[in-house]
C-alpha cells in the first residue's frame, strides 16, 4: 500500500501533498508510515529529521524554498531558524510577512525544489527519522 500512497501523493501539487501527508503524520504518527520516506521523501517528514540533517538541508536551500515551506508549516520556524546562518534568518524575517501575497505557483515551484533536495538527502545519506511528537495539523496553512 505504501507504493500506491507514494504514487497518489506524487500526482498532487506540492502544497496539497505536503498538507495531506503532514496531517496524516500528525494524526496517525510516524510508525504508520514506516518506509514511506524512502519512496516519497516529502518535506512533510522534516519535523521528524534530526537537527544536524535539518541544518544541512536548509543551509543548502534557497531563502525562497524555506519561505514557501514556512508558509505552509509555520510551526517549524523555530527549528529551522535555529539551524540557519544569521544572514539567512535576517532575510527570512524580512520576507516572511509577505509570504501569503506571493503567487501559489511560486510556492509550488519552491516546494518542488525543496522536495528534490530532500529526496537527494534521504537517498544519499539515509536519514533516520526521529519519532518525536509531530506538529499539529491544524496549524498548516491552506493555499488560497
């Protein structure tokens, strides 16, 4: 069933896939999706990544990619800001208030790029997910 779920998610636009999977992870827990990250390494799994791996991912991501991710998962701001360089944090602090005014297509393109980067990280470094408490699904922002 995981390959079928991965195929379903990959057919969705990035923000919808992120919202669905993040909500499912929050409600059902990481154990219900064991093995899915290898098939579909979505940014929805980022709350379960260890800090050192988050640092590697987000330090190699563009501010636009991080901005789009935080637009949909704002509760990750503290963890992400903790691993970023000071200049990146300053830039993001300046542009975060305007994230909702950006076109959804721009957010989708940025999430696609972040998905591709997380895919590479998962398949090249074999990231082990942490079974920490997931973030509340209700805090996800929905596309307008």
